[in-house]
C-alpha cells in the first residue's frame, strides 16, 4: 500500500498555484484516487508502479517543461527503478529537473545520473545533504569545511549542478555563484513545506530559463543561471508563505495554510501580473 499522498499533492498544487498552466502527478495506482480527491485541478496518472511506466510517462514528456522528482516517492524498488529511468529520459530531452526527498536517494546511489547536467536542482535537507556529500566526495561532510564551502565543492564535483541546501538559511550554489535564502519565515517548521519549495521551484525554473533566453536575444545577460534564480525565488516564496501564515495560525499552522498564502506571497514579492 502506497503511504505518501500528501507530498506529491503539496508539490503539484504549489507548482499550479505559483503559476503553472497545468500540473501532472505520476503516481502508483493505489495513490491516484486519494490524490485526485484532494483537488480537481491536478491531472493524476496512476501508472508509476506499472511494468511499462517509463514508456507511458514518456508519451507526456514532450509536453512538460519541468519535472519534480521525489516528493512521496518512497523506496519501493520497482518505483525507484522507474523514477531513475525517467530522470535519464528527461535529461536526454533537456528537461528541467528538481529532485527532492526520495529522488535524492536515487541521486545518492547513482550520482552519475545527474552529473554535469546543469538543468537540475537538488534540494537536500541537512541529513540528505550529508549522505549525498559522503557518497560523492568520499568523506564525511564534517571533514569538508564550513557548510557553504561544502555546498560549493559538492556542486563542482557533480559538474556544476545547482544545489539548494535547505536549513535555517538556504545555501544555493552552482559551484560558481553562492546565493543565500535568508528571507524571514516563521518559528514554525511544517512537515511538507519542502514540497511547496520543490513544486514552486519546478514552475520558477522554466520561467527563469525562458526569461534568460529572451534576455540573451535582447543582448541582456544575467549574472545568475536560471537554476540559481529559480532556487532563490522558490526559497523566498516559501519563507514568505510561512511568514504570512504564522500570524494567523500560530503553532497550528500547516503546509496547507502556507499554500493558501502563495498568491499573497507572490504578489508581495513580485507584484501583480
């Protein structure tokens, strides 16, 4: 029985509420009805545990601008194998990837899967980062210097992929540039807010890519890559959602309350459309 239905919902609805036109969820069959019941706005595909899931999902890949891999994925070997194969397919097609949660378990096990692929963003928390660092660098993160140096060096070793190391301050780096996500949040840390971060990042990364491509055509060059911009935007949005929701809900605040603030946080940060 698939246990994790909240995480994929939070990520998908956050992508949608941030401004994505459509948001698809590819999940095991026994999770699909539950996720569908959360919201009619999501397009839910009950196929991730099928034998030919990769071929079925591949039919949709050409229509997608970015993929968020990991929220609620779990550790079922068949599902992990399908997710790994989909990351490979997405990379071949040049898709933007945000990899979180159990998606990071795949990357930790198979780091070459994303090595040198600069259209990927990894979003590890403290524990996930330590595991990834140890697997890639061959030493404990405690031996790697201060945290910012660790993030930079890990990114370089992976071929300048972007890492958003979540924490009291989010450390974002592609091995060349470091940006700190330190926008005030709240005293409450909700389970699931990382899914809000990952989902909104999936929307932001395509927008940032499209905007930078347009700017290059107009001879305007940004100092930051699209992945750095997207990671910082998502970090700032998530923290602002927490900052807005906490005065209303206090210790009872949940990720659902934060998601309800996405519009207001977006408007506060970026203005009205």
